[in-house]
């Protein structure tokens, strides 16, 4: 059963100063099954983030449709949560206060449920003991854990993640990838994950969608055959490297590779 359906999606941007339109996305069609982890890669400027913002209901589109659980997406909704590259935590709120914030905005959880869910997801992301700490007292990786816990606590149907580890150093990024898989294995949310880093996509995802250079189209979808759970040692496996190279060859057919990171830390 598909949780998310993107059908024939088209998006233009009007460049008023230049008096012309730019076609950002062209006839993009994609299906994501319930509980699936789908990663999207492609050249810089291919429309990955535009696609995610459209699914989030934060950006209007010009043609096609986005459907979640049989309902057309027309704007933001409680069935979706977005995890951005920057944690964007409220600096005057503690860890627990930030995790609770999304639930408070929805107004569909009573106080005891919010307390219980906050406690559960703080523990799930490994921050028990830090409930009363403020964002300024946390490392970048810890802040992103709070960001992830806040999204999960709001109980979305679909998690939308836009390069959530891009701002982290290489070592922390790899650690957070492994932690994300552990968290996802328990939460089993449907995930759409945007990344510039191909080995990150191969490590995390069930399938990897490869997009063309602008205007963004779906160039192909690569099945990732590795069983779960996955350890970081998988990245040195010959089969892993072969799939990574296959995706790179697909990306290299596009004229623009600016912004793609071929290896961790690049």
C-alpha cells in the first residue's frame, strides 16, 4: 500500500527581474510505500528541496498532484512533519519543551499524553538526562536529535527530511546516520529523505530515487537490497560500493554535479 503518491508534478518559478520562467520540476511521479525509507539524490538545483517543500504543503505547484493516504495535499497538515538541515529549536525552551512544542501546536494531545510522548522520544533519540538543558548547551548532533524527537512526537504519517545531517562534521554525521536507522526501525514512519551524499542515501534507504539536472525529472529508482539492521561497516562492502558507483554513473549523465558530495566529509 502506497502512503505517498506524487503524480505528474510540475513546478515553475517566475524570475520577475529577467521576465521569464524557470521550469524546476517536470512530470515528476513517485510512489512511497507505507513504512518505506525513500532517499532522493540528484545534482544541485535539480529541485529536490522544492519537491520536499511541495509534499510538505509549504510550496504551491503548477501541475500534477500529491496524495497522502488518498487525500490530495493542498497545504501543511498534521500528517506530515519536516526535519530541516538546521535544527531551528526555540532557544528559550528546554529539550523537553522543544520536543513538546509540535504537540502543543496541534492541540490534539492532552497534558499526560504529551508528557508521556515527550519522555519516550527523548529517550528514543538518546537524550535522557538532558531534558532540562537548553539548545545552547547542546552540540550540533544533539540539537538535531531534539529536532528529530520533536517531529516524531507529533506522530506524523510521513516524515520529510531535507539534508538533516549536512551541517554536521563527517564523524558526527556517520554516527547520526546509524542512530537514525535505529530510531526509524522502532518508529517505522514513512520517510522521504533528501541528500547530496550518495553513500548516505544507499546506507539509509530502501530505495534511492535519482533525479536529473533541472528541470528535475525522475531519472531512475535503485532498489537497495541490504538487510536491516545495517552497521556502518556496510559502507566498505563491495556490493555497497557497486551500488554507490551505479548511482554515481546515473548522476554523471547530468551536466551539473555541483554540490554533490561523493564521500563522507567532502
